[in-house]
C-alpha cells in the first residue's frame, strides 16, 4: 500500500504514484474535531496529536502537524500571555520585547527541550511518531531568525528597528533569534519531525526590499540552517510571494522544497525552480469559507494543472486553513487535489 | 528643472529607496532655497504619496517596508512643516481608526495613520482590540466622516464583533449617510469581496492606498 511518505519521496523525484501528496494545514480545526475550546485543545499535546490523527483519518490527506500555535515560540523565549479566540488562532498578547532595551535582556534557553512550553510539543510528537512515524510526514513549524522578532515585539516595532533603528541592536536580536532557531530545529529533528517548515515572511520581497533580502535575510538564513543542513526544510514566506527570491534561495542555500503564497503564479514558480526543487501548489484558503464545493474543485483543478503542466515535482498545499471553512469544502478540496493530482486526472 | 521640480524628484527617489535621512535632507535643502513649508507639504509630500498609490495600482512591485517608510517619512516631514506654516492648517476631515475587536496587529494602522496625517486629515487613534461601540461613539463625538477598522486575521476581519458590528450600529443609529466604514488588512487582500460581506463601504489593499480611499469617502460624505 502506498504511504504518504512514499508519495512525498516520489514527488521529490518528479514522479507521481497514485496522486501527488496533499498537504493540509489544519490547526484550530482540531479543537472542533475533539469538541473542546481552542484554549483547552492547545493546552495538551495528547489533544493535538489525537486531533491530527483523527483529521488524517477523516479527510485522508498526507501530513500531520506538531504545531499548536505560532506563539509557542514566543513562550519559549519568555512570553507570558497568549490571547485565545473561540474561532481563530491564538496570538501573542504580551510581547517579550516591549522596548528596544529589552533586546539585551532577551535570553535564549540553553536547552529548549526541557522548557515547560516545549513539553507538550514533545508529548504530541511522541504520539505522532508512534502512530504514523515513517508512513506520514510529521511537520514542524519554525520561524526564521529574520521573522521571529515580529512575534517577540510585533511587526510594527520590528519593521521600525529594521528600517530606522540601530544596526548593532538589530544584529544582536537576529543573532539571538538565530541561536534559538538552531536549537529549535535540532530539538524537532531529535523528536522525530520529518518536515521543517522554515517560516520567513521577512524573506519575501512583498515585505522587505530586494536589497535588504540580499544583504540581510540571506545572511541570516545561512546562519540559521548551517549547522543542521537543509534536509527536510521547506521555504515558506507566510503566504506572501516568493517567486522573486526562489532562484537565489536555491543557489545560495540549496533548499529543496518551496511553499509559495497563493498569489504567486504557480506556473512561474515551477519554471523558476526548473526541476531543481519540489514545489507546493497552494490554494487561497481564505476563499474556501465562502466558495461552493464546485468552486473549490475548479480552483484546485486550475492550480494543479498550471503547476503540473510545467513539471511533476509538485504537491498540493494550503496556507493556514481558517477555522470557518465548512467541512464539505475541506472534503471537496482534498478529493479534487487527489483527482487532479493523479496521472489520470491530469490527462482528463 | 526649477528648484521645486528638483526637490520633488529627489524626494520621490528617496521615498522609493526607503531613505528617510535623504528625504529629510532634501526638504531641508528646499527650505534653504526658499521653498515654502506649504509647498513642501502640498507640492512634494502629498503628490509623493499619490505617486506611491499610482505605482502600486499600476503593479509596480512595492513592498511593506516601502509603505511603512513612505508613511513614516510623509508624517514626519508634514509634522515638521506644520509648525512653520504661515497660517494654521485646515484639516479636511476626521477619521476614527483602530484594529478590530480581538486584533492586536498595529503595523497597518500605523501606515494608514501616517499617510492620513500627511494629507491634513485629523485622526483619532483608538489603538488595538477596539469594541465596535467605541468606534461609533467616538466617531459621533468627533463628528468624523470615516471609521477605519484594521484586521489582520480572518476571525477578526469576519467576526461578529468587528466591522460587522460597526455596520450594525451605524445602521441602527441612522448614521450610515454621515459616517463611512473602511476596512483593511491581510484577509481583505486575499478575498477582495470580503469587505462587502462585513458591511464596509470600501476597503484598501494596503496602508498607503487606504489614505486615497478614505479621502474619497470623506468627499462622499461632504456631498
């Protein structure tokens, strides 16, 4: 029987087995699956693992997640307050860096695996590894050093420091964030994650100028990834566009998997990657809330045909699926991705 | 090229290059050469904002850092010039701005407010996580023409306590002809029809363009 891991390995070789891998980023949906509030859901690694496994069985996609919410990384660095919503992702409410002078005081834990905020993630990873390890890719989410400051001090303050502040202070912060990233990715590797989504919105020229990307982002990306290498690393820029930097990221870092934003032209991404890397065809999942199942299927067909017309190193993906997406649209999307991501579906 | 034209060209280049220091120096040089503070604002800064809006609308590849710096530079220079005006400036409207209930993201708000201030629009910044009632009550108290609601997350953009509730209150209190509702933030970019779903009169794709859209709304209320 073909496993999700087999599909992914085949896609990386440019082959399609029964269908291309179908990745879904469902997080808060897990709470609904278990019938509990989001705040309770993310309090326990067993809940997250159980919901990921239940959703895997229910929808039949090809990946599971160990991510609870993005603010977990801020908690590992001292954040004391997360704001929970009944119908959306938890958010950092108490910034670790309230004032630029807090940067000097920011302390990266020596060993994040012993940090209480990581304990539940480990619990979740252990369950996922036990249940689907080796068969289904287990994803971990890690924020790049260039983007981590945004959840430590807010996007506004980070952009202010980046564009108007002291470069020494900026570099001190980036060094601490990079040190944290190195420890975090090592911890996730040891805990059994297979896919490391390297999230770097500040590595997109939708956010920063190309000159800053070349002079700063690339330098810190290299530092982040240097010790552990790029095996299993996926370049993701938070739903922004990555086409303008994709070639440079391959040449300078050798990252082998790209996760463009839904506003990127997938055909163009495939042409830029030119068979050098695996690529996700990403649906604009905010629209899944209001679209009919027919519209969902039509859009899945459109983006998969656009991508597969250029090359076969392709898988299907979502951004961060909003809580409100109706169940029937999730089914419609995944079924369509399997259909139009198969050799027969593509020919049809 | 006359002095003013040289200043306009150098200022616009500095803004596009996100070079605040040069933009400020260009303005200082202009003042030294006899350009009035009023001309700096009305013939350099405001047209500079319009140029950025035009560039964005024509598909020129701009980025968030450029928008941030455009607003920052424009607001900064306008503030410096206002104190030098020969007569107190006349504000052309009043906008109440804040993030939706449950939303803590401030960057878009800062960009919009910077651009609005540079265009002689009075702004009341209500901060983050603003209840709908506060938006409406403040707009009435300030006789504002526009309420701007910024939301970076899907659930705060679409939520019942955000723009939807502001619209409901405006309707219930018979204020819809007097006060326009403008929304913005990432979810609206990914779904350009979403502003209608949440009952807004208009939406802006980015913070710089928002000031132009808000100006149009102010003009509409004035009619």
